């Protein structure tokens, strides 16, 4: 296919009402973001959380921020401490926050104040089933989602699980922002294809910024 944007400049792709893909938006800071991820993982290691239904999640996760997303027997929750270490989650690094601010502004959400960042790590075969991000009390604030490393297919639907899904490939440096009319739209990631990326080896990483308290 003819790619009119094959140069270095990021470009915007509307995804749904209130939702935009900022293509290649995080490319320049990607190496710095990866360094931060490795540092954070020393304090708060990646782990496979167990869903309330007893299933081990295939995505490995950790968090930074004043609260972090996790699971327990009863459900999903944001908590100020990492249950695995007993310590508070590490703070959101300045480079993360700067990117989130730049992206939310570019997507039309200038007042986004994230206080939580979930860090997902996908190995080959790993998927994230269709879900809504609905554990946040303030649904007026968007979600900012940053893709790093190996590409993955992102599914984005509607308010009903059964709504038609758009499938888009998310590549290294792509940022998706959704809020407003699509804040509660179902979304997920199809099983990751094996590959190698110079910055992330055999993995895909994803950062999702939220306002969670
Ligand atoms: C998520 O929905 O939490 C993550 C989506 C992604 O990995 O791109
Ligand atoms: Fe999500």
C-alpha cells in the first residue's frame, strides 16, 4: 500500500468519537522510556496477576504512580501499595508524565492528570481479552496508551461487548488516546506474534496512563 507518511513525522488517525491514534508519537523518547521501565521493574517486578475468577493473566504487569492497578479474589482495584513487595508503587517518572501530557494535549484532552500508570509486558502468544477500563471513578478523564517494541493487533469496539470491532496494528511509538464518547469502549490485544525488536527484544510493552483516584 502506498504510504504517504513514510517519513519521520508522527501523524494522527481518528479511531472513534473521542479516540485517536497518534502514530509514532513516542518514537524519539522510546529508548529513554525503556530505560525507565527496566529501572521501575527492579523496584516493582513484573508479575502475572490472577483474575478474581482464578485465571493467571498472560500479560505480565507492574505499575507506577500514587496508586497501581491490581487484582484480588474479589475484583480489580487501585491500591497505593504493591501487594507483592509491601512497598508503595514507584513514582511516575518525569519522562512518562511529559509524554502523557504531550499526547493528551495532542488528542484534545488538555486537562488530563494521570496518577496511575499500568505497565504491560507481552511475550509471544500473550493476549489481553476484550475489556472495558472502568475501575476509575473519574470517567471524564481519558486513557493514554503507549506501545513500545513488537507490533500487536489492537481491537477497539463499542459500549457493548458484542459491538463490531475495529482491528488496528499498533507499532513501536504509537499512542492511543480514548475518552469522551469512547471512554468505556471495549478493547483488547490479540495474541502477540513472535519477533525481535532492537529496543525490547522479544517483547511488546504498553504503558496506560489513567486518573484513578
Ligand atoms: C490495556 O488495555 O490495558 C492495554 C492495551 C494495550 O496493551 O495496547
Ligand atoms: Fe484496557
